[in-house]
C-alpha cells in the first residue's frame, strides 16, 4: 500500500495502539477501495484488537469475496 493510503494510516494507528482510530481509517479504506485486501486485513485486525472477533471474521470473509490480488490469500487464511 502507498505510505499515505488510508490502509497504511490505519496500520500505523493499529501499530501505535490506537485500535479505534485504526478501525475508523480501515473502514474508510474498504469503502474507497473494496477490491484492495490491505484495508480489509487491517480492519479485521483492528476489530480483533478491540475484542470483536465476529466482526474481524466478517471483514476477512468480505475481503475473500470482494478483493483481488495476492493478499486475498491472507484474508482467506484469517477467515477460518
């Protein structure tokens, strides 16, 4: 992902411990680019960090259904 993309911003927020901000940015990323797996992966990770495992699984499953590219395999693995 580009360094300033919403998904990258979400990943930075998640890595700095701000899961709520990460979730918000990742939700925006998936709305802007639903076919890009990185937003869905960060969204799932943010949901997991906030303790919402069902929402995380939904994010990974949606990624598997809607996204394209090599990172979709990561979504498929995480959706199990």
